[in-house]
C-alpha cells in the first residue's frame, strides 16, 4: 500500500516558526529542522512541516529556491480548486517526481544548506522564512506537496524528495510501517504572489541517492545528488 500523498492549495493563517526534533542517525542524535506554519484548508486548520536542514554535516539539505518558477504545472495549480488534492498512485504531473518528470529542468544547480544550529539567519531558513512571511502578509496562494498527516490532526509533511533513502527508509512492497521511499511522491512548497512572481522551493537530503528503481529505492550505480 502506498502512503497518502498529494497537495493542498490554501492561504496561510500563521507566521512560519523554526522548530527542531531529535532523530537517531548513525548511532548519534541528529537535529532536524522544519519551518512550521498553519493553513486554512476548507475551513480547517492544517499544520505544515517544511524541511530546512539538519545539524549533521553528512546529512545536509540540497535545495533550490526559485524566485520566478516557470513551468506548465504553474497554470495547472492556478486552475485547481482550493483545498486538498489527493494524488496517491498518480504517475504524472501535478504529482511530483524529481527524476521522472521535467519539473526541475532548467532550474540550475542545487545549493547546500548550512549546518543548522537553530539560528534563523542561516540558509535556507532565512530565505524561505522571508518569503513565507510575505505570503502571509499578501494572502498569497500556497501550494504544499507532500504526505498527509496520519495522526495528530490535519497537516502535510515530507516536503522534500521522497525517494533514494537507504536503511530503515527502504521501500518494501506492501509494508508501510514508516515513511518509506516511493516514486511520484516528492514534496515541494510553492507560493503564488499574483504578480508573475511564482516561488518554488525544492529540497532533498545529501544522503539520498539517485537514480532510483520502481520502488523509489537507490538503484544500481546510484550516487548522491549533484
């Protein structure tokens, strides 16, 4: 069974706030950082957890913040209804797959995040937070791609590439005990400022490897993202 995936189109109802959580990593404790904010989705409060990096130098974030994102999917999103859109099992845009679609064509090189320590001036925290604050002020349409919360209320997480991980994140067909790899389930965050300025945020972890197989696991000859 595939994890529930899709996107939401909504307006922000709270400013972004930087949070962290401790997760095990190679026998150590790693701090993973997110920008959390709230959305009004069909009259209900939804939480969003957008990944912005870690304090672990070997597991940083590769990211792109595109200030004038121009792709045919933009018009598809603008034409979509407000609310949540279920895309589980969809193998074409607007479902996202960084490797199997052309969503990243012509978007330039990946940037590498800072080693985060909880400071809001580090990247990509500062850049993304500034744009989210503007989106809140201007009541811009927000599009969040990722996986739907399965507990703890309504929300979206896994707002990053969701394939190419190893170890406990390997996809075993028929087993959904964790947030495993999958294809056509990549996450992203987009903001439409209505003035021709469509911002897109894409992210992946340094340790995720490409290319991937049909389950989203690292394939033969896979390597880190470059």
